[in-house]
C-alpha cells in the first residue's frame, strides 16, 4: 500500500477511529474522516491538531442514519475503514437506535464503495460482540464462532454488532464489487484516548477507581490496547493476503486481578473496591442487583458473572504479525490518561 493512498475512516471522532487516524497520519497516508454534524464543530478540533493533520487530514460529514451520506466521502478513496457504529448503554428503542443504524450504515458504506472504482479494500471495525456475548469455560472462541444468543432483549449492542457484520459478509457474497473485506473483532478496548471523550471501556477503569463498584465481582475482562487495535487496522489494509475476520485480544484479567494490580501500581489511595462479592450467596445477590442497572450493564453482568472468557488471537498474530502489548502497561496508560483528561481526579498519596 502506497503511503500516498487515501483512506476514508468513518466515525472519525470515535475512540478506536481517532487512534487509527493518528497511526495513518504518522505513516504518511492521506485520511478523509467522516463526522456527524458540521465539520467546523469545535468538538473535532483535536483531530485537526494531530501531527500531519494540517497537510493530510480532511473532515467531511457522514451519518449512519442518512442513506447516501458516505458517497462523497468514499469517492476516490483507495481504502475504507468503517469504524462508525452506535453504542448506547441504555435505550428504550434498541432496534431504531442501535440495530438499524449499525446494519443500514454498514450496508450504505459498502454500497458507496461500489459507486467508485478506486476502493481496493474495506476494513470493518466489528467486535468480539459479533463472536459471542457469553463466556464458555469449556470453549476457546475463534474467528469461526458467531454470536447467536444476543437479541433486542438480551445485549442489544452485541446483537447490533453481530447483525452488522453478518450483513457485510452477506453483501460481499451477493453483490458485484471490485474490493474485498476484512473484519477486525476487538474485545474490551482500553488505553490512551486521542480525544477528550470518555469511552465506555475506560469508564470501567475510572469507575473502579472512583468507588462506583461496591465490591469485587466475579467478572473476567478480555482486554486490548487501543493503539494495538489501531495498528491492526493499518496492517489489515496493508497485508494483501489478509482475509476474513481477526480477533484483537491481548490478555484477560479478573476484576480482582485488576484491582490488586492498580492498588500495587500506585493507585491505592483511590476508592478501589475491597469487599469480595465474587462467591456464594453474595454473587447471587449481585446478579439480582444487576436488574437495577442500565440494561446494557445489567445484561453484561448476568451473562458474564462467574464465567471465564477464553479467546484465541492466533490468527491475527500468524497472518498479520501482530504483537500485543501487555495489558498491565495499558492499564497504567489508561489511568494516567483519565487523570490528564480530567475524567479522574488526581489524588496525592
């Protein structure tokens, strides 16, 4: 892939997309990023301050809910990274607010790619949510697995990601086109943010340090550094023989392991949970209390409590040459970034 190539990145202001744009610019590529609303909105100014942005970053409007809005953004681009996708922790209308935009927006991006002869490859930012929404102690999940349990009533965000990726592969099978498709399926993405917003995964770390959790629950988190995910997107564009799906995963830690690590890494003066709520009747109470939480958080607790997620990243390591950063280093980066961005108050020892 020539460094002079132009890459369209949808949802440019997103957590993963922002880091991916940073990596693309650092590598010399031209980038056209889509944002919702006016491109002169001050909330996107941080993107235009990235190194290389003045010369090689263009922001244009694009909305998942507006058919055809990506046509001009994708015209004359060599590659497309479709990272835009709705995420809501709680919604009264998951079909209209999450599923429809995710599926229809993905198909709209692919249709836009067929309207120009320049696009060679589309990289879809999917999710581990499209592979499973529930750990299985007896099964190691790979790219061959598909999430068949989620629905509008159970983990609707997971459902939207599964349907969107399935729709993309269906389009590729059924429609004439001159480009190919690669999907990336990252697990819980944490780390340093390019922009000032607080993404949902880093919020979990913030909440652990802020006293939001009454105790340590029997939860297992599969994590990956956002910079690794960004790098994987660029590799997926660059590797000519890349194909199919790729799980982006570094390693897993229990909530207890995360808390113990943060306490020993210099954050013991924060309000880290200390009560053990991971076993016996207490864990049963946690499951009952999950029904008082926002639907997304409650669904996650009920489907993950007391279970261990097992995932293989062998395919992405072997075929794309990925090497993942240790999660403990990423956790420290995430905490320091939360402090720097003002999402977490710095506390003296």
